[in-house]
C-alpha cells in the first residue's frame, strides 16, 4: 500500500515537469525588428515594425516575416497581434507595445516582453540562455 502511495506521488510530481517540457518545445518567439537578421535591432513599435523575426525554443532564427500592418493607419496593434497568433507565436518581443496590442496579446494568452537592443540578445534573455 505504501509503495503504491509513493508511486502515485512520484507521478504527480513528474507530470507537471513533463507538461512544461512539452510546452517549451512548441514555443515560437516573434521579435519586432528593423532588419531581417538575428543581429537586427529590436523595433520600437511592436505593431508597425517592418519585420517579425521568428525564433524557435532553442533561440534559432527560423523565419522572417514582413509585417503586413507596418503601414496601417489605424488598428495596427490588434491586427498585428492576431496575425502573430495565427502563426502560432507564444511570445512577442519589442521595445514598446501599444495598449491595444498588449491587451490583444493578453487576451490570446500570449506573453510579451519589452527589450531594447539586438533581436538575438532579446531572445536569449527571454529563454535565459545567456
């Protein structure tokens, strides 16, 4: 009976770790950037940046996407947030976020971080690789 109890406890403690590891594998990070390389500067406008750099959970640049809303006259924040959500993004990094974009990201259970500097360094900091 005690053996079964301890096995049950072990399973309960290991399951959350396994779930978190699985979630980490699916993380996709978008960095609002002024250029198309990992060394590009992080844009000061999350919704109206020229490009989004997409990184995987290991901090590797896997895709560069032109922002279709960079020239939007109104509503760029929610439009950009929805665009990134459709692309499976979990985390968004930019120098600044407008209120509407921040709210839309939060409503979609997406995390966002403000960072000033180089895109690659921003991702490393978020992933705690440095």
